[in-house]
C-alpha cells in the first residue's frame, strides 16, 4: 500500500521548504541570491563531505558485498542514456545533437539529488548501505560517454574526441571531490577522520538546506527564461525519471541492496546531471541547445525529484521489497 505520508513529510522538510522559498523568490523577482563564490564553496564542501562519509563506510565493506551493486549501477549507466536518446528522438523529435545532449544529462547523475535522498533517508530513519557514494562516482561517467559516442557515430558531420570528453569528465571538480573524499575516508587513520568529522559531517544537513535555497532560485530563474518546447520538456522531465527510478529499484534490490539502498540507487538513476554533463556537452557539442537540456535537468527534473520523486522511489522500493517477500 502506497504511503502518502512519505510525500507529505518530504514536502515539509527544511530542505524542500528552502528549495521552494528560493524558487518563489526568483519567480517574484526578488534579489535573493547567494554569491557565486560562496555557492561554489558550499557545493565543494558538500561533495567532499559525501565522499568522506562514503569512504568511511567503504572501509568496513567487503568487495563481495560491493560487486553486485556495482554491476547493477553500470547496467543502469548504460541503459539510461540509450533510452533517453531514443525517447528524445522518437517523441521529442529532437536532432541527433540535441537528443545526445539530453541523453548525457539524464544518463549521468545529480549529486544534489543524491544529497537530498541521503537527507530524506536520515530524517526518516531509513537505513541504507554506506557505500552508496562509490556507486554515485561510478554512475557519473558512463552516461556522458555513451551519449556523446552516439552523437559522434550518428552525426557524421561532427567528429567528437571521446578521449578528451572522458578526461574532462574524470577531472571535473565533482568527480575529483567525491573521489578525493572517498579516498580520505577509506585510507586515513580513524582518529584523524574523527577529528575532521565535526567540520565535514556534523554540519552537513544545515549546509545542505542553505545550498538548496540557492538551487531553488537557479531552477526557477532558468525555467522562467526557457524558450524551448515546454510540453515536451515537462513530460520528459517527469515521466522519464519515474521510469528510471523504477528501473533503479528493481536493479538495486535484485543486486541485494536494502530497501533504502535500492531507493537511493533509484534516485541516482532518476536524476539528471547539471554539473559534469553540461561541461562535457559544452565542449563536445557546442551547437546543442542549452535552453533545452539545462532547463529539463535543473528546472524540471531537479525540483520534481526533490519534492516528489525521492519519497516515491522510497515507496516503490518498499512495495517491491514486499512483493519479493523479503
């Protein structure tokens, strides 16, 4: 039985309320903005903090426990860009280049949505595997590479250097910070990690709430300025995440994850990148329409997931777990 209390609890959580406040402020043309340098510093803090917590958990995880979830994550990383591309071409009637750009975004992952899912699980008392951050890093790259490979293969007029795209994706700040934090948590002396926990782990939720206030402003501003086809963007930006979320739940629970872990994997699969993917697309496909792929990822899918998608994926996971009889 579907529990609507999950959605109501999420909508009244501090993180979602701050996101809504930021969006409303932007729609009312308020001058509320977090300075760009401060916003970037907060994002860097959150990414490193997530990596650190994941590394600590990973240090207590056997490779056998990690293997099946990694395989499931890679399968999702291959399927989501391929499906996104096909849907964008078939139903959106987008060009090869624009469809590939959309596929790169929806085949990759949003670290902010991942943060919101962790926050939701923690506030709801839902347990999950601590190594989910490692899966986040693993899911960041394949979708971008596959989508741009499609563009290079299907669009004969443009040759794309996948080597440079992969290098750019692997050295982007989000991947470096997540991986760096993961390695610190995994390899550092436990006493040293404990000493920095007061800085990087304890204040995480409060910093995330403030970060989402600015994200609400950015999302609403981008949506207000959109010039592309809103009916298609709204449909794609909400229904595709739901489909990928269901795929993530099935993949996660068949891989042996707990209900909470499967829901977080589903959230990752359902999210759309707006950090790593835009950087790669701008470099490899400069002619792609940013009003299309950025509006869909940051102004439609991000708010949808933060407000409604995340509790839905957790509910889907619980329902699927009951169906399996686990």
